[in-house]
């Protein structure tokens, strides 16, 4: 009979672990979706993300404490657990209903001129209203399931650790599935519905188990009813040590997760997959730590001595983490991107596991093993689990905020990691394990590790600089550690002075100043009557400065948004001649941007500014955004383009620059289709004629007016620009670019080819195709090369657009003369010339040059 009951119990425990696994899976899916949705609402700034994450953790902490305290008085905790899962599903559904209302209310709050501190507080309050309810129910699940299934006091350490490990393993798989597959295949709303369905399934299983809870999970109290250990000497001190360690565990793991994410961002492309991979590695290591903790809890060893060793091992692993990183990455060398997506991801997981897997594993054992140290004083499992989880979660809130906004900024990445290692070593040293042989050995070892941490093994002198073998050597000029990333200014012989984010993301350089300048200048050559210009993305400030050119006398207001204040500081210091960094020349590449009264620089998410603001502009000029960079996909979405159109004056234009060397047919077609869904007319413009680095602008026009007529020319012979030139020896061609010749950059009327792009999907906030597809497309190979739209592919794209609507038939050019329209053909032939020359096709290059000169000189 007893054997039959034992078998039944094992079966039901298998169902319990399955429920806990699925609950963790769904929990991470919810968290990813909420962070993304509130990023759309509040802006993708670090402060907005911190508000959202803090609200989520606050809900977890409050739920753990609240439901843990009530677990003992619950006659059927399994039924309550089922109710908590139903509560998660219902409040998750209400979240999306309430979110729509918040989109209507929030812009009024944004425009109310609150101080930055009050605005941040308002964001936190709104995040609490949206996220706190489901997170509150989530926080109660582990305490309540623990109360239901932990039957004996001596099982508390083992089963609590196992529940934690299984739940975290589910979270790791949820992060992997959500980050790599679910959102890409289903979109956010269907992914959320799938998570809700999973949550309801867990609740149904729990309700079924609750019917037998009285017999299967009956508690087996100690025969004498006593609680062993309550009257032991030193128990108060041990309880305080456990409390402090519990807080430190949450604090340390979340602070280090921020650090590890920042660390690996230096050597990988910051796509949604890269960040998901880091999260999966951390959660996977924590899950393995939970399983190891359950194994340790079964051994006849001293819990407090074991805990001191674990803290010591965790501290030592953090001490050597920077050195492992430098060895594995060969000193900040980027991961190989010239491989398939699967190979790239495999390499990211492998190197990430080597760098952060070991410390995350040791640190992941600490919190679940605390259950073993408290085993003898447990009177009801749910209350203990809830209390310890709440303290751990409060530590996580403090750790993530303090690391992201204080320690990184003032100490830097390496000093902060030193501090975290020192905290773990100090905690292991202070554990109450006595001063006999074991205590002396542990403290001596911790002291030696502490000394090495600040001497021979100190990472303080490491510098975030690129080790790209395909780029020239760099000289580091200055570096800033921020809550958003590491901003560096470097100097090399090709780029001149270059601003980068996280050692690899190039924001612009003095070497490419003329191309950046043209991004701001070309739209004003087309619409010289424009008075107000908004720049979405500032970077070096060179493009923004293009709008301040003295020739554009009508411009009276220029507004530029950038996410990172340190980027603004870097541009102010190194792009304006304040510091003679570019070859010793004091040149203001920003055309007086930081001194001009017409210009305003706002540190804010540009999309968020346009969504929540009220000001209208004649031109909205969007910078080049790396399509596969995490968060950039939302800047190509239908909802964003609709917000942009609402901020345009009646005759205004929206200019979206695209890096064609980072786009394939899929991404370009998707962005084009999305803009065509929003704007009445869309035209296409090139920025320059350099093969391999082509950039292109999609320009959205309101109404059917077409381009305005060009001002009358003052008698100019364009033949002088090309007279006497040998096309096969020139390296660069200096042409006269003004209001009369601006059509040389025109590549056609995209609206006339609308049916061609109908086969591509629309990029939306719900289904962010660009963000998820472009990392895959950029890893594919055609004849050994990534099929980006450069060189011959760019020419083919433009030829296809213009063949459907030749310049002489283009309604957008109705206000331009026949002579001006010939400049469109001149631009196409000039680009064809440079491509043929770069490919070594001399005959084609010479023929293209002849056709170009004929069209340029109007012969």
C-alpha cells in the first residue's frame, strides 16, 4: 500500500515540476513583451527601461511577501496556486486593454512640462499600474507551490532548491524561445496569447492536483512538535547572516547581469538575438546552480560552511571573469560575422558560456542553498520561501539600478566588477563559521583573493578598444561609461576622429564628414523654403550641422534628439574643434551646431519625442539606423511612420536614410512597403555615388503637390565641372551641388512601383520583422557574399524603379524643367560609372562616363 502511495506521489511531483517549469517559461515571455511594449510608450531609454524593470521586480517582491505570509493559513495551497496562475492570465489580458488607454493619456502627461525627476516618477507609477498586478500574482506562485508540496522540514532545502532550479530553467527556455522564435513567427500579441494559454494550462493542471492535495501532499510534522534549532546559541546571528546573503545574492546577480550584458556587447552585434543569448546563458547557469544546490542540500554537510565556500568560489570566479573575457575575445576582438547565423549564434553561446557561465553557476547556487541553511527553523515552507524571495528580489532591484545608473557611470565597467567580486569575497569571509581550522582557511583564502583582486589580477587598466583585424589601429582619445553603453572616441588614419558605442557601433567620423553633411543638406536643397527641421538621431552632429549651412536662410529652428548624453558630449568636444583631434586641425564639422541659437539638442528617444510631442516640422530627417541593432526595428515600423506623419506640416516631408550596405531585398522591400502604407507618395534619393557604401533615402510626401520648382539659376556652365578630366584616373569628382542640380541624387518615384513591393510584409510594432529578419539575412550568402543592395544590386534596384516611371513621366517632377529632369539620368550614369570602374570594367565605365557628361551638360 505504501509503495502505491509513493508511486502516486512521485507522479504528482512530476506534474508539479512540469507546472513550475511552464510557469517560469511563460513568466519570461511576459517580461520580454512588457519591456518591449513599454519601450514603445515611454521611449527606449535606460531610465524608461529601469522604471519598467523596477515595477516588475516590485510586483514580484510584494507578491512573494504577501502570498508567503498567507500560505500557512491556506487549507489548500495548490488550489490557491491555480488561482494565482489564473490571476496572471487575466491581468496580462487587462494589460493590453489598459495599454491602449495609456497611449491616449501619456502624451498629455509628457507635454505637461514636468521635471525630469517627476517625469521618471510618473513613468514608474504608470509602469506599476500596468505591470504590478500580473507580477504580484507571479511573486506568489513559488511560495504557494512550496507550501503545497514540501511535506517535511528536512525536505525544505532540497525541494525549494529544486523548485527554484526548474522554474529558472523554464525561464531560460522562455527567454530563448521568445527571443529567437515566438515573436518573429507570431508577433507580440499572439505570443502573449500563447503565454496566457500556457498559464491557463498550468492552472488547470494545478486545479486537478488540488483535488488530491489533502492525501498526496499531507505535511508530516515532527513527532514532538518542536522546531529544532530555535534555542540554539547563535541562531539570531545565523539568521542575520542568511538575510544579508539573501539580499546580496539578488543584488549581485542582477548587477552582474547588467555588467555581463555590457561586457559581451563590446564583441557582438547588438541584435535582439545577441541580447537574448546573454539572458539565456545567465538564466541557464542560474538554473544549473539551482539543481546543484538541490544536490548539495541532500549531503550531510554543514550548510553555513558550504555557503561560505560557495560565496568564496563565486567571488573568485568574478575576479577572473575579466581575464577570461580578454583571453576568449583576444582583447575585444569582435565575434566573426562572416559565418552563417547558426554558426554565429553557436559561437556567441560558446564564448558567452566560457566568460560568464562559471561565475553565474556558482552565484546561482547561493540563493537556493539558503533554503538549506534555514531548514531547521522552518515552520511553514510558503512563508519562508516568500520572505526569502522578497528579500532577494529587493536586492535585485537595488543591484540593477545601482549598477546601471551609479556604479557604471562613476566607477566604470571593470571597477564595478572589482567591487562585486570584493562584496562576495567579503561576505564569504564574514560568514559565521567560527575561527577554527575551517574558518581560518576560508578567511585566509578570501583575503589572498582580495589582495590579488586589487593587485596582480586587477582589470582596472583594461580599455574598451576594438581589435578588428580589418580596421586600422586606433588611438583611444576618451571613453565614457554610461547606463546605455560604453561611448568611445578614437583616432585612426582612415576615419579620422570616430565616435563609437560599445567598441563596435560606429556613430560617424570626420573622415566621412562630407557624406554625413549631405544627409542634412540634400532635403533642404529640395525644399529650400523649409523653416523647421527635426533630426531623429544626432550622432556626431555633422548631419544636423548640414541644416545650419548659411545658404539655407529660411531655417529658423533645428531640433535633434539623441538617446545618450555622453554621445552629445563627445560630439561637442571632438567634432567642433574644441579638441584638435582630427589630424591636429581645429575644424568645426558641426557647422556651429552647439553655438547656434536656432538649434536645440534633446537627450531623448526620438521616436518617443515625436509620439508624445505636439510640435510640427517642415522636414523630419531620420538618421541611418543599423537594421539588426536591438531596438532599431521600431524606427521602421508603421506606427512610427504614422507618428512622424502626424508631426509634419501640411507640405512637409519625412526623410528616412537607409544603409544599403546593411540591407538585403527583404529588409528594403519591407521598409518600402511600410512607408508606402503610410505616405501618399514616396520618392527615392541617393546620398552619394561611392560603390559599396551606398546610402539611400526614402522620402515620404504628403499630398500630390510634387517637388517645388527650383529657384532660377544665375547663369552657370556645368561643363566646367567635367572639362578636361580623364575618367579612368580621377578618384573623386567635385560637382556643383545646389538647388538646380539636386535632382542628380533622385532615384525615382517609389509609389509608381507600389505593386512590386506588395509582396513584402509590413513592419509593425506588433510584428517587428526588420529587427528579427535582418540578423538572419545578413548571415546568408549568395555566391559567397551577403546579398546587400550595393554596387550592381543598387543599380538594378534604381533601374527597376525608374523603368516604371521615367523622369519625363514622373508626376513628382511636374514642377521641374526638362533640363533639370535630365539630371536624374546623369546621376544614374555617374553611379554606373563608379561601379564599373570599381569592378575593373573599363569599357562599361567609359561608356557610362560619356552618357553622364551628356546628361550633366545638357548636350
